[in-house]
C-alpha cells in the first residue's frame, strides 16, 4: 500500500496498521544463543532457560513473542497432571489471529521431552505458531512425533505443579476450555467459563 493510500484511511486504522508493521519488523529477530525468560505467574515466578541450539526456529519465535508481550495475561488453559501444562493463546483475538497466520517450520528434535522441558505445540508438520507446553513428566513418546524442546524450566517447577488442573482436557474431548472459543473470544471466554485457570502476569527476557 502506498503512503498516500495509507494516510487516506481513518487515523485509528492507520495507527493499527503501523503497529502491525512495526511488530512484523521485529518478528525475525535472532535469539541469543542462551537466554532466560521469567514468567511471572499468579502462583509465583517460573524461569525458562532457552538454548537456541536445541531448536533454533522455536527459540527465535519464543524470543520474539516474549519481546512483543504476547504471553502477558495468557492463561494456562490445558493442565493435565503427569503430562503437560499448555499456554500461548493471546487474550485479544485479533492479535492472536495475526500470529496464527505466521507458522514456522519444524526443528529437528535434539532433546527429549523430559519433565521441565518446554516445546511448541503443533497440529502437524510445520504448524508451530504461539502455543507452548511445559512437560510435567518424562514424555519421550513426544520426541518421535516431532515436538522439539527449545528450553527447560530452571526455577519454579513447584509453581507449575500447582497450576489448576480441575477442568481437565479441553473440548471436545473433555470438559475443559475449547481452543476454538479461546481463539475467537480471548480471555473474556476463559474468565467467564473457567475462572480458576492460573495465568501469566508478565513474561520478561532477563538481560
């Protein structure tokens, strides 16, 4: 879109589009070889150490998402004891939709999905976007399915173990939150229907 066409739009829309363009310019940032992210949750801080060599594309995506504030306010919407804690759907549906269209290619699996490791969720080859999970147990069976750990919890697993799991598996397989409805309604849906979910107050990269 030419500059004069852009400026002919309503000011609010112009500001929104400029913000999106600015975000796009930051998404390709290369992550440091190793960095830590503090997830300040309502149950306490959880520190994830990311090692880029484990899964470079996944590490880069996580780094950019944290820098964008994507995980701030995110709910741990899928908590399955002895399996995983999953999060990573944005509280605001339009923001979430924009990132869902930016999938990344798969990384080779170099590390096993042991307890405390963090991997991106996916629904098939090359479908990783924003959702990640923390392994609550040693889930080596996920390795052969292509889930590539990019980091591990180095502090705060005791908080992770306390995240509310009473809602169970998500719909339609269980009575827990529907990912489709989270995608379209955001946190408003979760706060209304699943108020006991734990959440991230703020995710911060430690310098």
